[in-house]
C-alpha cells in the first residue's frame, strides 16, 4: 500500500500505534469509523478503479476533478462548511 497508485492518501497516514494513534479511548467511535473509512477508501465516492474518467468526476461541485478521498475531505467547495 505504501507505493499504491490507487490509494495515494494511505501512504501519508501514520502506522505508529503509540499514544498518538487514532484508536484510543479519547476519540469517539464516529471519528474512529471515519478514519478507518478514509484509510481503506471505503466512502461511496465516484472514484473507483476500472471506471471511466468521466464517471469519476465529483458530482457535487463544478471543478471537474476526480471525486477521490482527497478531493472529498480537502478540496470540494460544497463541503467547506463541514470542514470547519
């Protein structure tokens, strides 16, 4: 996965299971579930291996970018309010 072409965000995440790991008693179950979904690309997004490029475009905004996990959590202007 570290060199994966399809799961590019995975290599950026920490594999350290020390005190800063996201699975702790201080994080809510909702938070942990969403981190696991992000790490495993389990969100139901348009970006999937094998789909045509046109079918992978973000259906929420007009930027005509791939609706991958990075676009979903960091770029898409429609979701700006949820990031605050």
